[in-house]
C-alpha cells in the first residue's frame, strides 16, 4: 500500500519526532516547557498520551527544528537521561520487548523444549533465561513479536481442538456402543492420515491480531473476493486482541489445496498489514458530552477523506487504524476539528448571553 503522506503532506513525517520513556502523569504543556521550549521552533501538534505508554509524537512547524533535535538529542533530555528521542518513520515499531508467562504450558510440554522450538521458528528473537516461575523476556522486532504471539496462541488452541475432537469421537462411540466400553477404531492401525475424513483435511485455522483482522475484513476488498473465488467458508471468532479464523472448503473437501492456498494468502496479507498499519487511540474519558459529540461527528466527516483509515468507536475511546501517515494526520485533524467546534460553541453561547 502506497503511503498517503506523499500526497497530502510530504513533510509531516520529516517534522515529527518520537519521545519515549516519559514519566506518568506528564501533561502536554509540561512536556513542551520542560524539554522543547528553548529549541527555537514552533510546535504544531503534540500527540500525547498515545496508545504506547510513555510515548509522545511531536510535530514541529519546520523540518530543520526536528532534525536539530534528533542530532542533539542528548541536549533537551539531559535532565532525564532515561528518555529517548527518535525520528518518526512509517515503521514505528522497530524494536519491542515483552515478558511472557509460559507456566500455562507446563501441563502440555517441557518449557525448555517449547523455547527451543520458538527459537527455531523465529530466529530473530532474543530470549532471556527461563525463570523458575515460567516467566521469560523476549526482545525483537514488532513483526517477530507478533509471530511469537500467533505461535503461542496456536499452541494454546490446538489442545482444546484435540479435546473437542476426542469428545466428539467418544460421543459417537457411546451412541454405537451403549454399554460404555469404547470400541477400538477399525482404522487405528492404518497409515497416518488415512483415517481423517476429507472435510477435516480441508480445513485451516489462523490466529490473527484483532485489529489486523478488522482492517483486512472491512478495508481490503480482496479478503471477501478471495473467499468467494475459491469457495471457502469462513468462521471468525473474536476474543479480545486475538481473532481465530477457521477456513473450510464449501464443496465438502473436494479441493483441499484451495484452503491451503487461501490460508497462505491471508497470512501473507496479515504480515504486510503488520508492517504497514499503525493504531492510535483517542481517549474520550474526561471530555464533556458536547466535545465527545463533536469528536464523533468530526470522525464521520474525516472518514470520507481518509478512505484507508478504519475507525472503531467505543464509549471510552476511539481506535484509529491505518497506514502510519494517514493515521497520524487523521488524529491530528480530528483533535483540531473537535477543538475548533468547542471554541465556536462557546463563542455562540457568549453572544446569546449578551
């Protein structure tokens, strides 16, 4: 997907810096006064708080100001050496650290074996030594961490599916043999795979990040077109941050290769979206009812201009998902538009009072 930044404002990314490690409770005005007041450049917009705790995005009027701060990054942050400053780019999440609790897998597998398997599957990740409680820290790129998340969720889901399949077989056996003693399957000595029905062989399961899934379904036409083209039935189960997609051949298993092909396509698209998309959250808590209405109204208007941005409205916040440049511009314009309408509303109220 081409970046819309080049079309709408080719300098926004060049004028934006990312500040991370900010103390909790710091206000926007405090942020500017404490660190950037003497930098000789006008701040156009501050996006803080953001979805990532302790991270702010600061947009300057002039590109050279942002470049100077990047070059002299130690100067404005000397009072707080734990802070880091970097240039905004399309791929914001270049490096991520996560702490995992693998103790939930102890009943399934030896944790050391699980870690060795994960290291082989995702060699770009760095794992710390395993703690006695089953916790381990992992470092790597955002994409690699998302691969790890999918691998672990798949690992957690597979025993549940096996249990359901086993329970179904037991129920069938009990119906055939009411005495209660399960009969041995006639195919138990057959070669692996020969006893699996066609329909079972023609299924595929994917685990995706929920934001990626919503964007794929609502903003990418090729998702539905591909399912229809290859006659694939799709069951989607959203569970918080994770969505499970079960693919099945609509022709009863006569084309198992279609399921494999569609699964590979969806995995490829999801991978590309992980690199392309960014999520911003606009918090609504603490805002007045009029401001909330103005924000939602402005949201609807901006959606017609930013066609590649997906909006999820919640009672407490608004999720903005899309290409990095579009998302940043959308949120910036949304906040400005909402403030402008609130100011106009107050001005009209004063006139009426007179």
